[in-house]
């Protein structure tokens, strides 16, 4: 069993959980992910590792409460245990050897983007971190992001923090102003990663995206995470999750990611009804 | 006096039109009287050809003689001397091409129903627990690791534990059992039976570490550093192959591994399961092996009206067991033979709406000796389906290969191992699908068994 040692609410529907998982923490690197199950009957969900502490044997994950399982996770408290927690899975991000990088995070993706920025920063790379959120209320981890970057740009879709625009608006602006990045790393919703890749393409800047596809086992068995990269079938769980953003077929990946939307909605409604009953 | 009936005692089964709507076991098993009657068909021949046909050398005439005498528990114990999973083998072994193919009674009539008798003995023993504590062998002080809790790993672990080794099995999934749990469906192999076999191993002292990915959580070399003296790798078949035809990226195209895992391991067949799955009305399954049959029969049970097996050769070449093909047909699976899928068609929402197939005919024999299917020029059809399940085999998982220096793999990426399971890396043994590519449960068990003996010899010689 894997105990929740710490829980911190980052926004109305985002929680940060520190999990006791020494085996996973021993080898975890930025860019890798874990798969967890909340209880013995639960589904397996993949989540990218936000932070790890080898000495304490802990893994930090950040969860947005959007589906039946993540809602259950959000309701768990410190001291509760997860039934299963396996990892680290996937290939670690390559972060060495860069002098100038832009890290782009979208919403929850910022929880994974900022540790990457931090690691780059520690390796002596100058990092521009561009973080995008729906509105001011959705902003998470702003202090951590500031500490992990040379320049931090926080954008909101509605402009409620005074910086209206998408992450691509800011990225375009920086590229046009002549910033020469060795690499752009984009982590967030697929649609955001697609447009970041489209933004950098004309500038010929290497662009790495972290593909959060649907998975079942996450270890190279089921093939549910497959995507097309440069015309070839790849598996996010063992070939990724990082891929060259200019080669990924995002349209296909986004369609595949949406296949269970109707069922997820039904499961969520069921869950919400259960919660209402508990309140009564 | 032997029972000279030329045919096997039939095994009672659920009615096809009832069972194709439920996940209960298809085959119901012999009762005691039928088992004794069938056992009496065995001539107890001196040269015992059946034993040679068994990859794990079950002493077949001996256990059958015990059934004849009504000593059912003793019969099970006899099987267990060489096979760690009798209730599993009795159900999923291809007996018709192994033990039963060598049976003398098969020359004039049907062979003795060895598989059904094995299943009977194992089920009888499970239903009549003696209450005696499981004998835990005396420790020999040596620590060994097994990677993967599938049929190869479980067999290897069982044999090593019996010799007194301290055995730890590392499994990536949250459940031990491998393909017996995630792949083979409940209606062919009830999961409670697999769990009982695993519990028996635990009682014998085998330790199971779940949620542990060898190659990621730790490497093979890490395990050696922790004091494991020899390591068996039975990590299974790996990543699913796809057809590489246009349209495989449409929603509604599953690999058989994913479809079966969702249904079996993740229990999507239960109404209250959290696991989402697409409930298709019409399904095309590509491939003609046992996995294809399992996928087709699951799809039918999940509510599909029409389920097609699409296979490019003819019925005679179907790689699936005859019994599986027979069961599938009884349940209403439609066989589109001499048909090669050439394109998956999608609708405006990018969901599968059909499959274009190229009709084939059999030409000259190829290297495998089977007649080669050749396209009939200009003859194509469209199957109207809303889901596709691709069951055309797997390619090896890269996790161990890429993280274990000194471990040789072949061109395809399978681990290279000799007859006894020894690999190019001292102390590392391998067997099952990770060596052979996708094959059967019993061949994996045979490999696990041979490797256990070789590991014992390796450790004893090292002293």
C-alpha cells in the first residue's frame, strides 16, 4: 500500500499529493510517469511525476479532479493509502546540454513543466517559463515556477491576471523578438502542445512534447497508448512519453484521447450522484 | 477390462446461445462417474507415448489409473509432481496436438480425454481441500528472482521453491498471473482458479512483489546487486503488432491485448466496473489464432450482434485450437476466411465504420508448407463494422532488452536462450514468449520448468 503523506490543494479542482513510494522514488527522473489505482476495483490511470525525493522515498503527483478516479483521489486525505502505484515508467526527458530553453506549461501541465524548468535551470540553462491558465483562480505553483526560471510569463485566457492570451501568443512574441532557443519543451493539453509545435515550426526550433495518451498497463503490453510519430506507430509508454512535436500526428492523438468521453461523463455523473447521497 | 468406446465421453457445456451472453465458464467438467468411465478408456500402455507429448512430462497413465480407482486427490497429487498448474493446463493446453495426439486409442477412434481428466482431478482437489497445511520445503539458503508472474514464471518459481530456494517473483501489473489473468477470458479460465494456484505457491513460500517493473523500477543488475544469485526472465510477449493498413488510427480499433485486458483484468464485463470500453454492435477481429477467438467471443458477450473473424488463409490453416474454433462457431461468430483486411474505413467523427477486405485464394505452398494465400484480382468486399480488434501477434517488450547489458537478443528482439533457458548473461535464464515470441501457456510452462532445473544446477555448481 502506498500512503498519502501530504495533501495540498492548489486550486478549486487541483490537488498535490506526496506519496510514499520508495521504489519509484529511487529511480524516478523528470518526464517519467506512474500508474496508480485508488482501490481494488479501480481503473489504472497514468500520471506524470511532478517531483521526487530519493531520500524520503516520496513521489509528488498533481491531480486535476476531472474524472471518476481523479475525483476519488481528490477526496482522499493524508494517511489514506492508494492500492497500487507503479513506476517510474517511460523514458526520462533529456535535459542536458542546453543553454537556452523555453518551457511551456498549460494548466495542470505546469505541475510537470516547472520541475523540468527547475532541472534545466540547475544544469545552468537559461529558462523562459511560459505558463497558461484559464483565469487567475486556476493559477497554480506560481512561486515554484518563478524560482525555477530565468523569466516567468503567466498568461490567462480571459486576461484576469492582466496578461491576456494563450501561451502561444507569448511564445510567438519571444521568438519574433529574436530569442534563440535550443529547445522548446511543451507540457499540457494536446491542443496546446499542437499549437506550440506549430508556433515553433517556422522558426525551426527543436520542440519536445510530453504525450499523455490513454493507457491501460503502461508497460508495453496493451498498445492503447499508440500514436503516429513521423508516419510510424509509436507507444507512449515505452517509446515516450517525450516525442518530437513537429513529427506527432496531434489530430489523431486528440481524437484517440477523446474516445471514452461519453463514458467518462457517465461515470462522473454517477460519482457526483453518490457524493450527493453521502451529503444527505 | 478397459472401456473400448471409440469416442471420448462428451463434456457438458453451457448452451451456445445462453453462454454467448454471459462470462461464466463454457465447459462444465466431468462428474465423478464420467471421469472414472473415461479413465477406463486408458490402456495404460507400457511405452507411455502420451508422456512424451507433454512439455512438462505429466505422468499421464499413472494419474489416470488413480482416477480409475476413485483416488481423485491422489491423482491430482500425481499431476502436481511435475505440473504446478493442473487446473489451468486441463483447460487451456492444446492436448490434441500434444499428449492426446500420441494416445494409442487415437489410432482407431478418439484418444483418451487426457485434458478433461486432468481438469477433473484438479477441480476435485480444489473442491475438496484436505485441510492439511501445505508442505513448505526446507530452505537451501539461496535467493533467486523471477521476472513476470505468468505461466513461465509461476512454473519456474514453483519448481525452485520445491527445491528449497527463497524465490521472489516481480510482476509489473497489480495482479499476478500474467496472460492467465489479463488475456485468457473468464469463460475459458475462471480467474478464481488461477488465484488458487497462485495462493498455493504463496503458501509454499514464494514471495510476490507486484507493481514492480524490472527494467525501470530496478534493472536485472540491481537485482544481482541485491543478492539474487540467478534470475529467470519470463516477461511475456510484449507490444501488439498492427496490420499497417490505412485507417488503423481510427477510434474503435483495438489491439487484442488492450481489448482483452480491459475486459478481463480490468473487469469491463461487469456492469459496475470503472473501466471504459466501447460497446460495439459489429466487430471484425483480424487474425485466426487463439487470441483472435478469445477476442471475438468476448466481443459477442459484450453485446455485439455480429462478430467476424477475418483471416487470410482457409479454415485448415487457422492457428487456433480446433476446440476454440468449434466453440466460436457455435456461439455465432462469423468466419470470413480467405479474406485479408486492406483498409479500415472511418466516418466523419473518425470512428470505424467498416473494413475493406481483399478476397484471397490458396496458391502454391510457401516455406511453411502451407498453401500461400494470393489475392483474387479485383475482388474486394466491405464489412460493415463499428470496431476492429487486431489479433496478429506481438513484438518483444524493449524494457529488459534495453536495460540489461550483456543480454543477447535476436533480430526480432526476443531474448536468446538455449534449450535449458540459459542466456548470454551468466545467471540470467529466460523462457516463454519473451524467448519464442507469442506461443502457448504450456510451452511457457515447459520453458519455466527446464530453466528452474538449469538454475538449480548453475547455483549448485557455483559453490
